[in-house]
């Protein structure tokens, strides 16, 4: 706190020293002047547009895939081969909006079977994949 020296009152000064405030503001101004040109994007990217035709009122039926421990695949309770499954993935991936692939694998099924299914789904363009499990027993 600054004390007055000019008069005999000895009380605190009521004036604010603005010099440090001006110094800080000038430093900030210089920093912003230097960094502002760096904020612009120099590389242009052609961004995709949203599909305005899709309505949220129409629910999309998910694809239900059951996997038995021996590797047998059932799509919507119909047995399918790996080739048929890939074809179904390609058809579903072309739809807009894309349905979700829900995988129900037996807990004794080897992971390599599920991994192969995930790889083929990704290869065909499926992006929405989920796993169905049971609750706590």
C-alpha cells in the first residue's frame, strides 16, 4: 500500500497506479498479434456434409448376429456362411442410416472367431458395432 508523502494526513493514497496494468496489456497485445496469424488453417479439407434426408422418426432395425461356440453364425436367427455374412454387411453398410451390428457370442466362443467377424464387418464398411451381454447373475 502506498503512503502519501505530500501532506501531513499520513493516510493511504486513493490513486491507482496504472503503469503495471498498461505493461501487462501491451505484452498481451503483442502475444495475440503474433499468435493470431498462426490460428488460421492453411490446409483446406473438403469436409463431408450431413445427410438432411434422414429422419429421426424412423428407427433402423439392428442386425442381430449370434455366434455359437463352434463358429456357426446366425443372422436374425437364420444360419449364414461367412461369404453370405460379408454380402449382408456390404448391403447394410450401403444403407443410410446404417444399421447397428449387434453381436451375441457364446461366452465359450473363441475370440479369434469374433475378431474375424469384426474384421469382415470393418472391411465391408460397417461402423456401428455392439455386443450384447447378460446382466449380473
